C-alpha cells in the first residue's frame, strides 16, 4: 500500500526522483533557496514538493526520518501541480489564523471532505517542523527547476529543440528586465542623456538658489562652501557620464539657449 501511495504521489507530481549521490551544485535541479550562492542538498532521499498533499504526514516522517520538504512559496499551481490551494495554506501558516470557510472550500476540505480535515492538522504539524530539513523555494526557483529538468531530459534523449523553443525555456528562468517601470524620477530613461545637457540644466537650475541664498551683502558666508552645481568633471552622475566634462562628446542640446526663461518661469509672474 505504501508503494502504491508513493507511486500515486509521484504521478501527481508531488515527489521528485530519488537522489542517490552528492550533486554537482552548478548543474543541479534541486537547490536550496538562499541568499547568495546555493549549496547542494546532500543525499536527500525523497523530496516532497507539496507537503500538504500527504494525508498523515507525520507518520510518513516516522517511516522515513531523513525526508526533506520543499516548501513552495505561495500558489504555484501553474508550476508544480498540487492537490490543494497552497495560497490558503500559506496565509494560514504565516498569519496564524485558522483557515476561513472559503479557504477550506478552496482546500477541498469543506465540500468533498477530501483531506478529512487533514489539512488543518498538517498546518499545525508543519508549523514546527524541523527547519533544517525544510528547503525554501521561491517562485523563480521552481521555474528554474522545471526548466533545467526539461533541458536535462531533452539532452538525455538527444532531442534537438529549435532555437525559439530553447529561448523560451531559457526565458522562463530569467528575471524580466526588459519591461522596466521606474519607481522614482531619477530612474526615468530621460536621465540617461549625455552630461552636456544634464550638467548645464542642473547648474542653471541650482544657480537661482545659490545667487539668492549665499550673497555676501546679506552677510551670509559659509566656510569651505562646495557649490552643489560643481563643474561637470566633479559632478558624479553615476554611469551616465559619457566622457569628461571639458569636451562633451556631443554638442549639447542647450547650447546658446538661455535657460532662465524656462526655469524661473518669468512669464508666469514669478519674480
């Protein structure tokens, strides 16, 4: 019966293959989610993808004491099939509240009695599960895992995939950088102009404050005063500077155009 149960779990996608040896961490389908570099799991016997699929999970751990869990964050139904909505379980685990009725319906606990209220018990059990044996996977890790498994399977059977499909597979495990939503004005692409424009505009913009705030006739003197609008070669614009400030590589857009009408807004009546 146990063997049948395992086969069924494996068919539903809750079990990984059995891992018999230490794994090369570079080409490794099963990786711990950590910050920084990832170290391989050493001789994990079975890896359980969604622990909540197991009805009486603690008896399973008594039978197989060295079993590891892969704790998949949030609802990953599109990546690894699971019997219940891991989102509801995730919320009840991390908020500490018992799952609401609607969540129990999502789990299949209320309607069909599928789990025989095993899910709530599993939540309690896994909340104080030994954290050393629990592997944390983020969303991207799961994608990466499935992609690498697919790649290795194709390699094993010698199947050649055309370039487009291969790129699709690679794209699944890449962070999406092309679509970039700036969170701050300084991240806007217009700030990638060459330093001719940026420094000229910046100097002219700040000059209006400098000439009023730090005039000697008001008796305002500041020792070792470093002006904000430094000459362009001292101004650190990060990577945006193309080359040194003295000879800009492009003619600047602001050449020969007085900036004060724009910045001081004289036509609006600001004096």
